[in-house]
C-alpha cells in the first residue's frame, strides 16, 4: 500500500509541477530560467512548448551521460520517458490555461506569478521527496556539480545564468529582442526554493510517512533535495 501511495504522490507531483511551470509562462513576466531556452524557441518557431521542452530535456540527459563518463548511471535513462510524459502535460496545460497577461494589470500578473511559484514548489516537493526519477533539469545540474567539484547551489546558479544567457543570445540573433526573460524569471529563481522549503516544513514528514520513506536521504541527489534536507 505504501508503494501505491509513493507512486500516487509522485504522479500527482508531476501534474502539479507541470501546471506550475505552465502558469509561470502565462504571466508575461518571464519564465523560469531552465525553461527560458525552450520557451524562446517555442515563441520564435511556433513549435509546441512541450515538444521543444522534450528536446531540451533529452539534451540534458545526453549531457549527463557525457559529463559522468565511466561513472554514468544507466537508470538515468528513465528520465527520457519522464521527459516525454512531462512535455505532453505542458502541451495539455498550455491549451487548458487561457490566462492572457495582456488583458490583466501588473497586480493580477504578479498574483498569478505568486500562484505559479507556490504550485511549482508543491510539485517539486512531491516529486523530490518520493526519490524516484529526477527531473532532467535537476539531473544535469547534479552531474555538472560532480564534474566541476562544486556544490549544487553554486552550480545551479551558474547553470541558470547560462540558460538565460543562451536565451538572450538566441533571441537577439533570431528576432532582435529578448523573449521570455523578465522580472518574473528573477523572482522565480528566488521564490521557488522558498516555496519548496515552506511546503516541506508543513508536509514533508506526512508525505514520507505515507510513502514509507521516513527520514531524509543520506546524500541528496538534486538541488531540490538539498533544500529539503536542510529543513
């Protein structure tokens, strides 16, 4: 029964996380750094957000294997079906959520951003705490941190900056202006971690007990798990 609850919480977390990221893109204030590249390509080419995100996640998984070399872990390939399912959910939610930031004021868009950050935090907490297949965005950061010998917090910041820089360069070359990067991008960088910490403070123990996963993992696998384990 506890395995059932573990899978149920993990699956629900994927749904919630996809919704949170979709809401973030709908605010018009800037998307999350790690999705800024796929969002800009989506805006420039018209290819669906989910399809571009799937390609980006596949590149992340390939990069993980290259970075780890002989220490590669074959079960990380499970991130590929995760990416496929997750990217399809992004397409579904993109069609279902009809919010248009141009028809709303700044206050409404900021409230939507706050909601998006909170929902994303809930989704991250639910998926990370179940210790199953990591999000490719977390996986590539972990692999890069191991390669350069730095902590994941530092590596995450550098990786986010790299994603935003790539987005800016791509946009300037293709359309002559920045797409998808804004104040919401910065707020999301700072706010999602805090949202994870708050949700974890109130609900982590209950989730772990329901899934038969009492206690924190001895060695957190992702930046999010590092955040959760600090509480």
